[in-house]
C-alpha cells in the first residue's frame, strides 16, 4: 500500500470539476467521495480556493441579506457550519 500515490487515486478532479462541486455544494450536500476529492483539489490548487472564497463571500452576503432583520454580523464560521 505504500506505493499508492494521490495521483493514482480516482479522487483527482480538474479545476472545472472542482468548481462544479463547489457550486453544487451550495445547494446540496456532496457525497463523501466528492467532498474528499474536492478538499484534496483545493489543497493542491491555487485558483480554486479563491473561487471558493468568492462563493463563501457571496453566501455570507446572501444570508445576511435574507435575515438582515436579525442583524447577525458573525464571522465566517457561521455560514460554513449551517447544515441546511
Ligand atoms: Zn483547481
């Protein structure tokens, strides 16, 4: 098992696939395999984490907009943990 490399696993995703997963994740929970693959890609890629940040920023803005009456100006973690 020691010869196994990440590159040989079926977990690799292209940037296009990773972006699609990031967008899909906004609507629904990803399968575990997709979650792992996405995380691996984000670790290895420079562009996709920036795209992820944009999505998170958008989501935070939307959430704040939706319940702006509740004025929850909390840090990033709140939007991330919500199971929806
Ligand atoms: Zn990428």
